C-alpha cells in the first residue's frame, strides 16, 4: 500500500432545520449528503451522494434554503440504510467541511440514534473546518462559500439553492485554491534565437503602413472588475503583485 497517498473528502449536508446560531440541535435530521474525493490535491471522479428520508417534517426556514420537500423525500432511504456505504466512503480520510461544527453535529447525532457503536466522526476521520481556515487567511472579511467564490473568481451561477453535492464540488475548488500557495501562471517566452516573421512582399508592407489604422478596444467594466479580482488573488497568494508595483 502506498502510504504517500493523501485522501481528502469534501463534504456537505442539508438538513430538516437549524437553530438561529446555525448549529445542530437534537430532533432535526440529515436529508442530503454530498461528498467529493480529492487524492493528492486532485479532484477525482469518485463521489458519494444520497437523499434521505428524515422521518420528520422539514422546517420552512430550511426548505427556503435548499428547496428539498417532504414529498420528494418520501421514497428515499433512511440514514440507517446507507450508513455502511457512507462510513466506507469517508473512513480514514480527512474531511473538509465548511462550518464543520454544524455538519459533524448532525452526522454524530445520526450515529448516536442508530446505537451502532460509533458516536464521533473524528474517531475514524480527521476533520478540517474550511471556514476557520478562511478566517485565518481573510481575517475580518465575509467567508461564506458565496463570498469565497467571488474572491477566487469561481463560477457559481448554477447555485440558485443550497445543495450538498453541488456545494461540495464548489468547496473542493475553493479549498484547493486556499491551500495551493502561489498560483502558476504560464507566460510563454519566445526563444531568443527565433527569428521574427518577415513580410516578403515589400509593396504589401508599404501599403499596410499607409492604410493601417489601429482600432483601440477598451476593457469593459466587467472585464476590469474580473482583472482586479485576479490581481487581488495573486496578491493574496504571493503578497506582491508585479502588475501593481
């Protein structure tokens, strides 16, 4: 077995409800789990995704966030029916979760409800909270998933509602950018010995000189905004942006 392989699982859940502090409290259940696999800092094609019948109604406040209805979940499996597959998928990995206290609270509650001998996820997984990591990198700023997507120029146009698998896929990209260090930019330089292209027909060249008018196309507001966001990202990672020197 290759002990150098680093396996990380980006995980998110949706639930029947939350309290005002955004943390778990007993009585509410998990209704969706989404998990994406990362091996040695590369997102793989493996993922875990399931909708669950919580055997209780969904709060209106929670429904407004994720849009998952009681009717939709009627024929879905219970947590007890998928728990073995879920444990097999995440076991031994590092779980990356945004606001981990919330999701782990729900998962551990589900384990305790089953009385299956597992009370705490951290007994077989390492848990890393990407929200705490973001707060260290961007102190005093908003560090929600939406805010981080804006900061790292990640497209989230399909995220009209919260969804466990969709949010896990987005968080995977955010996490790799947050922990990736200096961004590699390929600025190809022409070899010194490469000769420039020459227009062979002197008459054509002379005509071009007389008639050519350069059209100046200015960047749009959106293009300038996107450019500045990229420079902010470079500055965040390298602490110096040569384009702003």
